[in-house]
């Protein structure tokens, strides 16, 4: 089998880890397949991942039933479920751990967010989790809070493998690296082995999400075309520049005198682990945070969709050492534009702890709900009685499993449909809907904030101007949910009938209406006609207009030039009639007050 880009990535010095866990990955053999075919040599987990895995599947129902019957508290049930997954993953990864001489083959388990600001509580929980799992190839994840730093040093000194998480700042990274070194120095002083493993998880894409939001606000407020263009050029640049500075700090610290004695004693470096590497902005490359962060002694932990995207079209080059001065210049320009990176990264760390705490709360709530159903006898997986069709259906399902149809669809394997190369390329370029839910989930807070912003400014209505796939989902959602409280009244305009346009205009207050111009190509004649008409009728006010289109279209250019309030660039690999869960469906739904968070 020819090596795919994931193996090339590993050979370039960046270990491939999976940022996901679910029991069926281990029990079905899928994790073993990924080790063999996708160069996976490690796994990470966090409270949000477990919330989705346990709350969103029936994988855990049998184990949950046993734990409920044992009468133990909900948090203990949760920890039992999590620890069992970590054990299973560690066992599958154990051969990798041995083959790589303990460099890879790890799975991570995180201390609960409630101890994030409690040093002694963190130390105690780290030891408890390490002992519960009872495997050498695990990392305990500790957040890089002020209270976490001394806990990291102590746990390293105690001989625990530690993954330091929720790092966004280069300064905090340097503090973490030195806490690791101090912990090893204490072990060396006490004549203990210094073969303790550690990775420093530096979060990436969330930095761009936060900085891009601030840049977008500055762009919208600026009337100077030159200033707007300069700000626009900085979009999507902060995260990689920030990470490159962290890597420079890594090389300076671990190749310098601070680590020299430990290196001589056989200690391994604390590798940089790039986390949050799924692309949050659909207009950016889906492998951006992998391709731009390749270098020796690093790890990239990826969501499944990012890993499959890189397997399909990723390109490997030593990018972490490219244009380092350009990265510094980006950060200088951001500072000159008024973007305070210290504040951005500090806020992200606080928000990260809260996000994980919220996930634990949701998971405990889900466990309580499942517990209640099980106690009532209504929980567990459903079974279908198909009568005379049972054998035929079972045979067909076995065939689908044997040929890995579901996995191949998820991997955008166009060979399932056609063998012609050019046709396969065209098919793959239309399969973005497979990951659209995951890609858009991170955008939900932004859409909800936009709704609150518009309602707060006194807007009452929103007109969606689009044809075909650009209007079908908004129309269905409008008819299904009506006008929920707290949202704008959504009107869908997908006709050129003069009477319908006139009736719509009479039904709204032009001064209190937002207009969404939705066109994948950016050239849909009917939609542009609607837009130009209402642009004039509404007084040519960019703040009342929003565009949804693909990257690089003439509509996107015009929206920027005319100062539209927002331009949402949709993933270009999603066809119009598959776009319900993309910006084309979610923007009007969110503005209309629909709970798009699920």
C-alpha cells in the first residue's frame, strides 16, 4: 500500500494523534486500523469529546446499566466510563508505545475542570486518574492555569506523564516548559529516573476565531479602504504566527543550557502538541492547521474529519521553520491594529476551562437522564423486528460492513460511485456536507451573538434573498419553527414575481430589516436583482446587508467593498441542495431565533 500523507507527516517529525475517543473505536478494531493505515500513534480526549461520545451514542448503555445497578453516584459513573475507554485505548496503543521506545503510543485523560484553580486538588486528581487507569502509556491532562503550573511541576517530579492543556500564549508555554524542567531537575536531584514523558498542548484555531472576530469588527467600523484591506490581510494569520513563536521558544529552551544536563541524563524533550487543529472557519483550508505546523519533535492531534482531509489532499513540508520573521511581522501588525494578544489568549484560557466545565455538566445531566430511563426500563439500544426481511437486511448490512462503506463515505472515497479519475475528483469536491455539522458547530455562538446584536439594535425582520438550494432550507425552517421569541421575523424571497416582491416590501419596515444575499456562485441573476432593488430601497446602508456565498466570488468582493455587516463564506465543497446545515441554512435560522446549537 502506498504511503499516504499522514505517514509522510509522521516521517517529517510530526506525530499523528487522534483527537477523539469513543468505545466502539477500540472494540470494533477501527483504532487498530487507523494505526496501521493512517499512521495514528496516539489519542487525546477531553470533557467535550466524552460528552459527545457518551451522550450521543448507545456504546455505553450496557456499562451504564451495570453502574446504575451498583448504586454509585453520577460523577463516579462518569469517571468509570471514561477510565474504561482510556484503558481500552491504552491497550490498543501499547505496541506503538513499545515500538517507539515510549515516545508515542499515549492516550490522554483530563482532570475535571472543577480543580482547574486548585493546585492540591489537581495533584490529587492527577494521581487518582493515573492510578485508576493503571497503564504506563497515558498522559494526565492538566490545564495551564495559574494553579495548574505548580501542579504540573509536582506531578512531573512525582513521575506522572503530563499533557499540559489549554495553552494559547507563548509566555504561558515558556512557563509550562520550565515547570516541566524543574520537575525533572527535582527527580534528578533525588536520583530518580528522568524518563517522564510530557507534551505541551498549544491550541491553535481558537486563536484565529477570536482574533478574526476582532478584526471583522475593526473592518466593519473602518471607512478607509486601505485600512480595511490591511486588516483583511491579517485574517486567519494570528494562530499560525502565534504557534510558530511557541515553536521558536521550544527550540530555544530545549536546545539550550536550561535542558542540557537533563538531556545528557537521558531525558526526552517536552514536545509541542498542536491542539484545536480542526479548521473553524469554513473559508479556510481544512488542513491549514496541519500543513502550516510541521516540524521535528511535534505532535498534531486532529479531529477525524481533519485527519481524513489531510490523508486525501495534505501536503508535507517543514513549515514551522518557514518565514519565521513573517510570523513576527504578523504579530507586530496585529498589535499595531489594536489587537491585544495577551488579552486574547488569557480570555481564551478562561473560556476553555468554562467550556470543559459546561461539557462535564451536560455529560452528568445526560448520565442522569439515561439513568432515569434505565431505571424505568426504557433505556438502551433499540431493536427492529423485520420479519421475513430480517435475513436479507442482515446480509446486506454485513456486506456493507465488510466493504467498509460507511468509513469510505466518511473518507470521501469517490471510488464507491465511479472509477473514472476526473469524475472522482468532481464527486469529492461535492462531499463537504459529510463534515458540515462538525465544521459549523463552532460557529453557532457567533451566529447567536449576531442575532442578539441585531435585535439589540432594533431590527425586527430579516429577508433571505436566494434561489433553489440557497432558499429551500430557510423556507422549511421558517415554516417549521415559525417566529420564535427573541428572533427576527424571517421572510424568504425566491421569486421574481412583482406582486410577491411588492407584498413583501409592504409587510416590512425597511429601516428595521436585515437583508441576506445568498448565492453559492455569487452570480445568481434573480438574487442579485433582489439585492440591487432592496439596496436602493433601504438607502444603500451596508450595515443592513449580509452575504452568504463561496470564497472568491464577485458577491464576496462587492460585500467587502460596500461594507456589508457580515460576509459568511461557505465551504465550497457543499452543493446547494446539501447546504441546510451550512451557513445557507444556519444563518437565517439563527437570526430567526431557532436553537441551532442542538
